[in-house]
C-alpha cells in the first residue's frame, strides 16, 4: 500500500532523513521505533507532504504522491494523528470531529463513522459539547484519533500516541489501535518511543537511527533482538 523509496529530507541545510526506504502492506500495523530526534516524525511529515522529501519517491497504492499538497494526500486516504494530539482547543468535541470529515460529502456514511467513534470512545459521546481544551490528556488523544477516523483513513499515521499518558490510558489507546486495525482492516503506521508496546501490537517494525533505517524485521523478532532490547526496551 505504501512504499518509501530512498528519500532524503532536509530542514534547510540540515539533512534529517538519509536514503530512507521501507514499505507497509495493506492491513498491517507497522511500527517505526527510535530515539528522540531519530527522524520518526520527519518520516511521517514527508509522507503527508508537510516536509516534502528532496529526493526519492513515496508511492501510495502504486501512485507517486510526493509533490502533492497535504490536502490532496489527505483526500487519498492518508490521515495523520500528530504528536501532541493538536486538537482544536476552542472547538467542542463535536466540532473537532466534524473537522475530520471536512473533505467528505457522504453524509449518511459520516453519520455511521461518528457512531463508530462514539462506540470506540464513549467518553467523547459524553463530552460532545465540551471544549476540546478542557479535556484530559487521554481524552484529547481519543479525540485526535476519533477526528482522524472521521476522515475515513485507508492509511492511519500515528505519531507518539502514548506521549504523556498514564499507563492505564496507554493500554486503552493501544487496545483501540488494534481494534481499528482488525475491525476495519485499517492499515496503520505507528511511530512510537514506547518500543515495547509498539512491537507487541505490530506485525513488522523498523528501527531508525540518525535519520537512517538500521534494522527491520517481524515485530516479534525485534522484541527478542538483543540490540533492540538494550537500546529501546530497557533490558
């Protein structure tokens, strides 16, 4: 579904990604793990067209998408849940969710998607008229994911969904990520510093260090890899 071919991405004169290549098959959960500053978020921003790569190719369903504007990439079904949630704090929960569907015109299906979001996150249904900025961190993460689901993603990009959350909420969020993948066959690319949790739910994983992919394998194999254990799993 997604194929990244030898991309180089720069911030000004600083090269953030070096010859990055990887792929994500339809229906998979693939995780990209690495330390702070390794290039994980930049990879997602390159896919979304926010920080376009300077060279290489990004293919989605066989079509080259680098060079397209971000809103055209969204229209193709690539939806990102950004790091830090980035909800609209002055809008209500309902208005935030409506923003997720702003490119869509299929009103009946939108209504069904909203029901699904409220089924996944009953707390959001309870707080539908509450301002987003008054929600707890966990509720804001639920809202950010819910808003992305309202866009009807084919490929869901998740950037650090566990960031700043309590362990119990992290478990709930990761359970829901698996549920979204299994129930709707939604393909997921998960960027996550909590490597242990990410590899537990992923099919495959890539390790990124200093803007380069240094390792790739099935998630279960990376969990058992001694180098990964030492660097990212705290063992």
